[in-house]
């Protein structure tokens, strides 16, 4: 009986761990990307299907819709922090990219409002 309980517990733990995104790219320097228009545009073009994707861009693109719709619940702590940083940066400094991404990945605007309200709480003015 104990071995069955242990087996069930291990299966539940394995399933829970599988429900997280890979941390393979957690150490990417997002500040460097934010500060470099060429890099930022390349990532944006990847996500918008306007250009080629780097391996990390492809990974991001594969999880983008799910991450937006779940509030990044499968994200690692580094991914959550990075997501907040990049969304805030795009809203503040690159609203044209933010609008294109929001229109593509959140056509109803449901999640856009959530992220923009959070940005407002951090003192970021949303351009209209």
C-alpha cells in the first residue's frame, strides 16, 4: 500500500514539474535586449512572424499565448520578473511593438488590460 502511495505521489510531482517552462534561457540579459533596438526588433519580428527566430525566440514564441492567458503561471521566477520588465519597457519605450504584440496574442484585449493596469500601478503612463 505504501509503495502505491509513493508511486502516485511521484507521478503527481513529475506532472507538476512538467507544468513549468524550461529555465534554459532564464539568464538572458533582458536589459541588453531592451537597450538594443536591433535585438529588440529581431525578437519582436520573430514573435510577430515577420522574421526569423533565434532558438530562444522560438522558445518564447511557443509559450507566448499560454503565458499571457495564464498570467505566466508556468513561468519560473526569473521568467515572471523578465516578463514584467519587458512589458513595462515596451509600454513605456516601444508602444508600437507593445500594441502589435498585444493585438496578435490578445485580440480581445482581456489580458492587455490586466498588464496595462499593472504597469499603471508601477507609475507607467500608457500612451493612447
